């Protein structure tokens, strides 16, 4: 009898996961119980229940939770999302008022996430209403894609019949987007598969595959196996870029037909200008304006356990890139991958040690901002900086962490990085 019950429980769990993978029905957002996890504390959020989000002024509908956040993304000067995992359940929150109140936009808890989600790799929001989450197969035969049309009020579930690792996700519009999955085939090489949707993520079609299989007998025009995919960016339904790390060197590939065929270039990286670097930390291109005319590529230079960033900038939609050396100091250890944040081709911010720097000339000169006692004190207790992002000349967020104690804090500035407070 006991064994029969065990098998019954396993069968029910399997059916639940299978239904989450294949259902096209809307999944209501789950509301986590507003009790803190004993082992994951740090950030206190004032949460407004989803059903009463429009009446946030009613204090009786609000409650506070304490949770550990692992990433965030600013969508505008007042709107942002932040998230973390608790017992493999994704807990995601959205604010429209600079962090004063938050709405729980978490998907249903029956879709489990084994690892922390990273923006641009596992999730992407085109605006506050349209967002997508991707969960790697993790032992199953399908990759799960969740899509919200109403700012997290409900989520639709779709799947991709591919069990490889999710490397990046990008949406050019509410309808057109791409997901890249990869698998290491040998040292320094990856099988790379690109899927595309034109209906907001309900259905996905494989458009590029760089290895021979029963589904594809030719790899002509595909991104080569050599190198690791580091992210992708599309500037239109047809034009896009993928950053590949080939033998340790950053290299761009571009497509003109929506991702089916790729060619190397444009060439942007000259290793001779960074000859002292033992390694590099590249990212895919980021564009600043709606026309995708101006943008930049951040590239970190590594020496031992330290790194500093430089930039490559474009003013012609990525046709050519100009190297901009940054006269910044080095970040060490856990913060060596902390890159600067730019809001346009000239204005950017960088945190080096405990001091914030600002540039208005594309990184030629960096002026230190007045030291903030609050920021210095917080960084002493939370020494790991997970992310820095500015959305305007005045508004910026920073996530600081203390991973050995599973704690984090989300900070905000509204005066251009001079003063900071906990959200």
C-alpha cells in the first residue's frame, strides 16, 4: 500500500508538470504567503495585491514582505521589476511608483525554476505589460516559455521541443522575438539553435541550427560551432546581432533575414589595443533610442582577479563601432564583472570600489561623485554588487548582496548617483 501511494504521488506530480508545459491557457499569478524565508532575508517590500492594484491608495490592502532579490530591470524612470527564487519558486514584483509599492506578478508555482533568472538570458520585458520568462528543460524534453500581456496579472504557457540550455532571449516588439539554446559539443564549441516567434510567444519555429540533425541537413549560413554565445540584440524583425566569444576573443555576427542566416562582422574588436588583458567579458550590443541608431558594447578587460571596462560605440545602427577607452580603476574579486551603465552615447555611471563615477563625454573623463556615507556603509555590509542600472540622468538602481548569508538589498538614487537609499 505504501509503495502504491508513492507511485501515485509521483504520477500526479508528473501530470502537473506536463500540463504546465503544454497548456495554452492563462495561468493566474500566484500570491506567495507574506512570510519571510528564515534563510533569505534583506529586502522589505510593500506589496499591493494584484486584484487591488488600481486602488493602491487603500492602505488596508497593502502588506509587507521580506525577501531576497537576485536581479532587477528598470523599464522607465518610475517602473521596474525585481525578482528572486525561494524554494525554486519565482517571486517577481513590479513597481510603477519608484519602489514605494510593488505588485506581485509571479507566475503559478507549479512551474519551478532550478536557478536564479538573469535578465536577457531567462526573461525579457518589452514594456510593463508584455514580458516573457524561459525555463530550461532541466531534465525534461521541453523548454517552457511563459508570456504575460497584462503586466503579470496572468501568464500563458507554451513550450519549445528542445532540452538544451537557454542562452538568451530578446523581443523586438510585442509579437516578434527570439530564444537561443546551446549545448557544449566539445571544448570551445557549442551547438547553437535559434527559435523565433511572430505571435508573442504562443508558437516557436526553429530558424537556425548549426549542426547536422534529422531536422536540418545543412548548416550553411548558421553561426559557427566555434565559440560561446554571450547574448543577442535585434534592431528590427530582420536585423540583429549575436555576440560570440571565440577562443577568448569577442566577435560579432549579424543577420539580415530574421535569424536564419548569419555572417561574421562588423569587425569591432582589436586585441592589440587591449594587449595587457588576459581575458575579456563581452556583452551583446545595447541601443539607446527607439530608432536603434546609437548604442554601445561593454567589454571588460580581465587581469587576474581584477577587471575594468571599456566601450565600443556606434552612431549608425551598428554598421561601425568606435573604441572608447575608459579611464577607470579596477574592480576586484566578486565585483570584477560589474559594468558601467550608459543612458545615451555620452552619459554613464560606474562604481569602482565604494565610489561612484560619472561621465558626460563617452568615458573620456570620469568625475568622482561626492562620497555617500550611506552607500559606503551599505557596501561594507553588502560587499557584492550584482547590478547597476540608470534609466535617466537622475534615476538609478543598484542591487547589493551578501551571498554567504543569502541576503540582498535594492538601492535607488534620484539625484544622479550622489545619494542612495534602500527601496
